[in-house]
């Protein structure tokens, strides 16, 4: 069964929710539809980028940023 079907919405509506700025209620409905906690919808790992010259992965850690 698809997530949109479990939520009782169309695929287009689900896509609009995901690609827009979903409300907490919408995130709760998505989490319930896929059987997880809302917190699991968010990546807990720090973001990374790759150097365009050497392709080395660089972990971004805003807590280490010095102003």
C-alpha cells in the first residue's frame, strides 16, 4: 500500500506536502502511514559536502564554527 493511500490523499497532494513546508500534523500523518516516529523523518547526521576537485567528503558541523 502506498503512503498517499494510507493517508487518504492523492500522490500529487502528498508530493505537494513533502516539497512544500509540511505542517507538524502532516509530518505526523506521514510518519503514522509508514510506521515510524516523526523524529525518524529527519536525518540526525551532520550534513556533508564533497570537494569538487578531489571528491573528499567534508562533514559540516555548525557547532565548531567560530565567529
